C-alpha cells in the first residue's frame, strides 16, 4: 500500500467498527489536501452520499465512496475524498486520486481518507522512548495541534511513546485505543490509567477504557459514534501517527501559548485530564 512519506496515519482513533476490528486505516498526505491512491486498479464506482450526522466542524453535508478493484480481484473502499477520477478509469499506485473533504464523519479530525480492503501489518518497535516534548504548529479557537519532537518508532511509523509502543487513540472520547510496535501493562500515560488490554496480537494491542466495551461495540458504542456522541467523555486529545515524519496530537481545548512555542506534553495532558 502506498503512503506518502510525511503523512499522518491512524488505526485506532476512530470509533467506527472497522477501526476497532483493526480492518481500516486513515491516511492523510503531507499537504493535507491531495490524496494519493494507495493501490493500483480500476475505479469501479464513485458515489456521493448525503450524511445527516451532526458535526459542527464539517464543511459539507455529504461524503464520497470510491471503490477500486485490484488485479487480484480485491476491492478497496475509500471514504472522505472528492474524486478526480471517474468510474471505469484505471489508477496507478501513488496517483493523485482526489482531495480531502471535511464531512460529518471527519470534521474535527485531521483531513484524511478512510481505507478498507488493504493488507494491514504492524512492524515491531525499533526505537522507544516516552515522549515529553512538542511544538505548537496550529492554534485555532477550538483546538491546537502539537507536533511530537521526541517520538518513538516502529518501522516507518512514528508516534507518541507510551506503554512500550506507539499510542494511537482519541481519549477519552472514543474510550479505546491501540499500541503499535509493542505494549506493556499497565496502560498508563503519565500516571493516567487509560484502560486494560482487550486484544493482543503480534506487534499491536487494543485497549478499552471500560470492561466489555469492545465486545459489545457494534451493539452499543457504534450507535453513539454514528450520532457523534462521546463514549466515555468529551473530546480532549486525538493522538495520531506519522509515516516517516513527525506525529501529532490535537488537543480540543484553548491555550494561551502561541504557534511555535515548545510545550511539555506531561503538563498539558495532566492538566487536561484533571479538568
């Protein structure tokens, strides 16, 4: 699968069931505008769909579904991208496929495409350290984005070093998350208990903030996700990875600091959870 170097990526910061089952990946691009095809194949369909889900960050009330059939017959589904291509066209891996849109499903997140149907593998940790330093890169009225300087790494994936791996989660909003490349218990970030490991696999683990949450996900939490309602608490931080670049944290709060300022991640996170 093609991912441009420097793109932000996420496996476990979304509450949709395909992410909880580790069957989907969200991918941005370095410019947060153009999306590049992750695979080669024929565009089987591009469908525009209306979305009634509430989201104050959304810029449109619709989404797109793009289906690409690879030469081996495998079907790849892509969402949140306004396509440049049409049904019947053949696209190559890495070809510009469309532009990101902030839909009712993605508003508030980093611009990205949701991808299903590709092979997902998780490399083991290659460089580990607990992340403490960040730089404010973007500041708005509703959130501020922090680039993590002292990231940990697993293959080409880089992220916030926590609990023996790379932390990827929306906490406490989605109430679950993943550790990529490695993991150890207890699942604790600066002394804050994040949950218990629900599923262990080679080079990754999924944890849950409440016992039984993931087992009953599609019968309970998924309905809250569709209504854009928090599962455990209001949105505070979304921790995403980078592919060969710097990973980010989006903090959904205000700050008196300015873009370019260095911050201590421990103090910001502890302050946010204590409030």
